[in-house]
C-alpha cells in the first residue's frame, strides 16, 4: 500500500491486525478537538475516540495512528495509536505531577539556542537531560551567529556541557551553516526543533523551504525575549521526503521522569562517581568522594557539579510528587468504589 511519511516494517506489522474500514495515518498537528492527519495522498481531520480518551491515551504530533472511516458520514476517528519508537516529553508545567508529551517517533531533536541573552548553559543541560530520555539523538544549534563577533568562542562554551553532542553554529536568516544539518535531514527521518521563543525555530523551517511557511516575529530589543509566533506543533514535509516538526517556545523545562537522561547529560560526573568510596555518595562532603576530588583537580567545574546536584534533587522531588499523586488517585478510586457498594447495599435492603 501507499505509506505515510516515516512508515516502516514494524509499523506495517502492527497495523496488519486491522482489517476493513481502517487506514493508517500520522498526526501532523493537534488541536483541541481534532487532529490533522497525513494519510497516503491527503491530509484529513479526525477526532479522538471516546475509548482512547477514557484510558488516557492521547495522540501527539508524530504519532502513527489507526483511523476508522465512517463512509455514511464521511467522518474519521482515531481509534488507536501504533507503538512509539521514541517520545519527547517533559514534566507537566506548574504544580502538576504528570508528563506532557510533545512529539513522538523522532530521530533527531534540534535544541535551538541563539547568540545573545538566550544562551544559557544551565538551560541547555536541562534540555539535554529531557532529550536524552526521549530515545532520539540530540543536536545543539547555535543560531544567529551573525550577531556575534566570535561564534567559535560561543560554540566552545556550549561544548563544555554538551559532551559528544554535535554543536552546529549557523544563521537561519542568512542560511549560513545550514549544510551542516544535512546528515540529519534524510528521507523518511523525523526531526523536531525545541527551544525558547525567538531563537529562530520557525525561521529555520522557512529556510529549508525557501519561503515563509511559518510566521515569525522579531525579538524584543530590551530583553531579547521572543514572542510565541508558533502556537501549535506542526509537521512539515521537505521535498526530499524528510519530516520536520516545529514546536512552540518552551518557557518552563520540567524534567519529569528523566533519570536516565540525567546520567547521559552528565556522563563525566557519573563516570567519575564510580570511584567514590560510598555507592550512595551525594558528592557534597562525603569522605573519599572522587567527584569532589575531580572538582578540586579542575577536571569537573564547580558550576557543572552544582547543576548536576540541583537537577538530581529536582528529579527526586518530582518522583515523590508523582508517588503522592498516584496514592491520592488510588485513594479516591477506592473511596468511589466504597460509596457505590454502600448505595448498592442500601438499595438491596427490604
């Protein structure tokens, strides 16, 4: 059959269980009540079935889904989500304890920052922690290099926290350095752009198409803060068959369940920690701490260790908050069951 962008043998096998009025598609954008779905040769709109909503399964941009066609009404409904091979998520903003899914089935995640006030190493560490947990490959893009006299210095600064992650300096506006992205923009492969508002994510999308398909706006001069010109996550197909996903600016990067990502983002600290005297060493003031010794020897910076400890504490807090939330939900569930049982007993009385 004709396939949707990014389709593979594993998805074909999963979809083979569906016979009759079903068609496979991929979520190109998500709105309040409907999704725009790419199907072979067309883009259609579809709602989300009540059954999916009841079990808490919500499709996100990049998901491969099963659509049920209703020939009599011409409508379509998403009835299932096919297995994801990667998923980018973050902790729910604010006081929430859940996860907010951002995009699925991604090969590369471009973390976009820019020369100027947006460049923040501690924020990049947060992004790397979340991205490493997604199962996709991270790449850092330093945009707007035309605004600095020394892009090499800024690139080296980012590399001090990036480890083995590629760091690519470029200018989306002048299209300088875009060629360096070509290894990640391949037919059937999916890349997503994440970063703060105003760093140039939409401008990058436009640069690949040589036309303005995404709305852009200038940053404010006084603080270099960007405006939210992208309001929904949107998938775009490049002429060569690659898939790009633009993403609204992220103001708050909660870690959520990113413990594995933290270890990868701070791999040099984790590696040295194996030599600590105590297995549960927190690297604060324990005797025989190899990490503190590495800081003293100038191998690991104090700022880097402080960031690792801060994010570790945050992950522990998030985990405890999730456990409390689950216990509360379980308590409410059994309370409802008890109330229902009591009503049933009372109805059964003569």
